[in-house]
């Protein structure tokens, strides 16, 4: 099935799709600074860069409803020359999993697994509130548990469950609706 993107304007920016505009709204509601299509990489322009204190994060948006569909974007990111953390988000914030947590996308973290060997681990991004800075953040399900919003973390003791993503997603859905004849 082919999904046709509907160009949508949000904050004066013409997004290529309504889904991208929806995620920009969510980022705003969560207090995450973002830039839309800010850089040209090798054969690839990422949809967003989130500017977190720890490091900038590449974000790719896909009209995906399942993990396998999100994973299809991994080679494009890994072959682009980007060496930092990445996040792939889809058309939903609820992915089926056997885990007890609520994943909302896939996140990568580069690791020096052996000296001189860089490996990128991809797994679910799990949403939470940071007990240190009280901001909304997420962590890599199997990687380092820290707050992207402030960079702090020492295991999972700073994680507080949060429904802020659910609220932001619902508001974004209502804000980014298609209005016939208007964009």
C-alpha cells in the first residue's frame, strides 16, 4: 500500500507530510528543540535534528505502524555518514512488544564495543520523565539509561513513567488534521 504525503504547514514551515508536522508539534509540546531538514548527509537529508544538551540527534519520520517498517530506515541512516544517536519515529506512539514498557520508536546509540570498532545498537525508544530535571525524555531499551533532555543518568533510578507523550500526540492529531482546500 502506498501512502501519499499531504504537505502541511506548521509554525510557518511547509512540511512534506502531515506526519512530520504532527511530530514537530509533539516535539514543541515536550520542550525539545528541533530543526527541520537542517543538513545534507551522504545521499540523505534527515527529517529533523533534535538539539539535546548531550548531543544532537538525527530523527527520521516514517509512515510506519510496526517495528519492521521502522527498521527499513536504518540502512539509509547508517550509510549517510552520521555518527551520532538517531531516532526513527512512525505513524503511532504504541508499538507491539513483549516488553512491559511502552516503546514509541527506535533509537540508536553508537558504542565502542572493542577498541577501534564502532557498533550501533538499535532498539525501542522508551518514553519517561527525568527525576533529575523533570523534563520529558526517552531512553534506549537495551542501551545506556540517561536523560537526553539534561544528559544525566545512572541506571534506571531516575525514570518516572509519564503520559505527556500521549497527551502531546492527541493534541497533535487534532492540530494537524487535514482541512479540505487548506494547508
